[in-house]
C-alpha cells in the first residue's frame, strides 16, 4: 500500500481554478473522442444527422470509464488532474466519523466510480453545483468526493512515508 503522511486534521484548499482546468482537459478529450467515434461509426438518420445504434453505443461509455475511473486506478489521477498537480485520495474516517486518518490509500474502484458517476450533477449549470459544494464543504469536496469518501489535494504537498 502506498502510504503518505498527512496531518490527522486534514487541511485542504479548494483549488477551484486547477480543478476546473483539470475537468476541461479530461472532458475535452472525452468529447473529441466521442465526435471522432460518431463520425467513424455513426449512422445517418432520415435528416442526415449521425447517431449511434446498437453495440457502438458502448464505445464512448467505455472510453469515458477508461479516461476517468481507469486512469485513477492505474495512475492515481486523471490526465487533467495530473497536468495541474492534483490527486484524489481516499480519506479514512475514524469509527466515530470525527477525524481522518493520515493514510493515503489508493482509490478503490468503487470510490472512483462514485466520484465520476456524479460528474453530470457536479457539472450542471457550467459547474456551478460543483463549485458551490467545493466552497461550502469543510474538506472542499464536490458531491462525487463526498459520496466516494475522497478529497483532492496538491500532489506536491503529499510526503511519502519513509
């Protein structure tokens, strides 16, 4: 297990600008893939607009999963988060839910899935929901982070345990 020293009273910073930039990078790549995939595998309807039908529908969904959940599982962060020096980490609460442990555990598949299943809600109204929840929560978490029991921290501030 990869352990990192963190104070038991975690201090997090919103990093709103970096988190927005990371999200833009990640979802720009996903959107570009979708449009290329649509051009390659889309079928025209009666009005000439392209749509996906049948098995090809799974292509963009699988790519989304790889770009978000997969990269967090394999590398600890998405491409966007890596570019802006951010990393989602698992927070382990004490039994009474009052304090956090100082162990940085790799996100589980379930945590990463929970974080990203709520991306559409966090991104509503041009990301306003996510920005508000980051600013209003004690640990600067968006809804996906709260559900997944994770926080996002600067990679440069993490210190590896000797």
